[in-house]
C-alpha cells in the first residue's frame, strides 16, 4: 500500500519534477520530487550519483530549521521519488531566479526562520 499520494504539480528542474502530495494516514502535505532514472542526457549511473549527492546535502541540512527535511526515498521501475517536508510559500528556486543571490543578512534570516 502506498504511503504518499501526489495531489498537484508544483515545479520542474533540469532532471526532475516536484509535486505537492500528502501522507495518506494523516493527510499531512509533503513535497515529492520525481527524478527519472535515465534519459537521453544522463544514464542511470549518473542519475544515481546525482541522487546520492542530493540526499547527502539534504541530510546535512536536516538540523537547520525550515530547510529541507527528507522523509523518505522510493523507487519505481522508471524513477526515484524523494519525499520531503513541504514548506508553503515561494520556492528557493523561484526566489533565486528573481533575486539571483542572497546578501548575508537575508541568508542568515532564512536559515534561522
């Protein structure tokens, strides 16, 4: 039985798509990042290395409040799915696309909130 369910599309990256989802037991919202195992630009080994790096970064940020928290990793025949805590609001990607950088004061505020 599946623990999480996708409810709507949120955004995409170079190699992934991000969805809003929820945990079936309590309907708590989560972010679900779907990463194809391989495509015309990357083979499965490259995807797996990138996935491991991303998971290490997420785990290293686990102790920082309101920064990525990994809840689980799932695998299907064609993709990996990272399930993370969902933070409502503007995504970091969207913010950086418009602002391009953080000054030190803003970065400190974001990490502390």
